[in-house]
C-alpha cells in the first residue's frame, strides 16, 4: 500500500507565516493540497502588504509602492514591490530544497542542500538596492508595453546569506566561464513545465563580488514567499531581474546566459540612442548592467500643504547602481536653480543613501514643485525629465517631483 504523503515541516512553517497563525492540524495536510487561507485573493493579506500599495497586475502578481511608503531606511516587507513573471511556486519543500550547479563551465556538477549552504559557508548581511529595470515605465511615450510602474519598483532591504563567490570557489569553475544563469521554481503562466518564466544571470565578475549573495533571510527573517523563499540570488545595483527568486539551479556558462528574458528586447536597451518609436535590430540591443543614478523623495507625500513662512523638511534616498551617489540637490523653480541637500554615506556598497534638507525659501503662497536630482561618483546626474526612449521602457531615471502648496 502506498503511504499517504503529508506536507513537510518546512512548507508548513511557510504556510503558517502566510496565514499568520499556527495551522493546528498542519501535519495532516495532504501533500499538494493548498489550504484555503493561501487561496485568499486579497493580495495585501496574502503577501503581507500595506493597503497603500498599488496592484498593477494579478496574473502574475505585480505590486508597487508609492513614494511616501518607501520612507524607511531599510524597506520592510509590507512596502516592498513584487515583480513576478510567472506563478509563485505553491509547494516549497525546504527540507529537500537543493541548489544544483551545472553548465558548460562547471568543473563537476555539484548540489547543495539549504543546510549545506548555511553550515559550510560564512554568512554575510548587506543592505542592497533592488530596482526593477522597468521602474518609471509609465512615463514613456510612445508607451511601452509591460507593467506601468511609476516610481515604486525599488527597495533596499537587509539580505543575509552566503557569498555566491565562496560557493562558486567550492564548486570549481573552468577558466572559460563567462556568465552565470539562474533557474527557479516558479511556473510559466502557460503552465507548460518546459517553459521558464524567467532565467537571467550576470557576468562572472558580478557573480564574484562580495555583495552578490545566495540569500535565505530578508530583514532577519526567512525571505517572504513572494520575494523568493527559501533561496534567492541577490545582485544589488543591477536590474532586479538579475536577482532570481526561488532559485534551485545555477548554470555556469561559457557564453552569455541565454535563458528566458535574456534575449530580444527583454532587459535590453539600444546600445546607441534611438528616436522614440524607432525599430531597433536585435544585434543593436545591449543587456542592462549597472542601474543609472536615481533618487526618490519619500517625505513629504506629494500634495503636502504648508503654512506660508514655514520650513519644509524633505527626505528620501538616492542610489547609483554600482557607483556611489556623490551629490544630492533640490529645486523649487522647475530646475532653474539647485540647492545642495545633506547626503549620508551608504551603510555598505550597493545600498541606497539617505538625503534630507530643510527648505525655507518659498517666498509666496501658491503651488510649487520640489524636484530632486542626484549625481553619481562619475559626475553623471539624473535627467530632469524623461531620458532616452527604448522599446520596453527601461531605465527612466528622471528627477522625482512632488507638489507642494503654500497657504
Ligand atoms: N524566479 C524569479 N525570479 C525573479 C522574478 C521572477 O518572476 N521569477 N522577477 C525578477 C524581476 S523582473 C524583478 S524586478 C525582481 C523583483 O523582486 P521582488 O518581487 O522581490 O521585489 O525579481 C526578479 N527575480
Ligand atoms: Mo524587473
């Protein structure tokens, strides 16, 4: 007689975390059965998100923050955007989760369990900025297809895990290794098991950076299901699509990884600027690497009203991909004149930096806009308005703007 199989301890604790209570007869849940509490169509409850988050799509789930919700120095789960290309895996067996290393350029294929990773390698925690390549897409004209992100597809949480570099050293790479590509447990929308929703990666040099992690904790807790539980690749400062969630395999490639969404117009921009709407040949498209300089005013909320003569405190964050932010400025006259803000150093490389200032120079009652502009360590500043058009609407790093009324 075949033994009835039940849900594993690991998946049970994940389920409990989602429903927010101990599942009393949890050990009796048949394997593959999805408790009703997990079929909850309310994404805020399902993913533990704040009600102020905006749902852009429910199949797959794509949810963004509003600027003022991102005010924390370390982004908590409830304000972290979700960008899924496929369906969140519904059965996660942490006890038997494994990470396989394979590919043309691996010396010998090797597999690690989660406990192998946690016990064999030193653990590190870094605060890392993850911004979707399509953040700001909604402003492009002609419009670009895809989720119409405004400004909220960015986060900077604490990630804890082991260095991918340490694990790659243990695995052993061939000298012709040029790229790594991740594979994950989420499902393609078509439910075709042959198809992966996304399988991207980074060049070996990025994979070997200190801050590139195989992470199992976010903000000191198990990574929330929507953000890649139980194991996630984190490559901060690059389009967040490089940071694979729910990863179970890493291929070490002797060429640029060619997984799903590595080709065509996906996460690529014209190598040279093009006119809006122009057709671009595939060979003239380049893979996005380090993200461009950008900033966000997180306080006050756009639309704030202040009394004439009062001082306005503003604050927010700025980030510059692989680089550091070296200067932060604001303007209240639509970019005619700029004033320097206080800017903090990053807590570690690839973490966003905080800025703040007091604005006391509103001279009359009326409508104003506060514009924020960051400059990176190479001297490159954010464009005031929309930068170069590209077919998929990536890399809009225009200055963030908030409206203020002085009454
Ligand atoms: N397996 C897997 N990893 C993935 C994705 C996905 O759909 N599946 N989306 C990617 C994209 S495009 C982005 S922007 C980030 C979003 O991370 P978050 O949902 O944790 O904010 O995850 C990346 N990693
Ligand atoms: Mo993304």
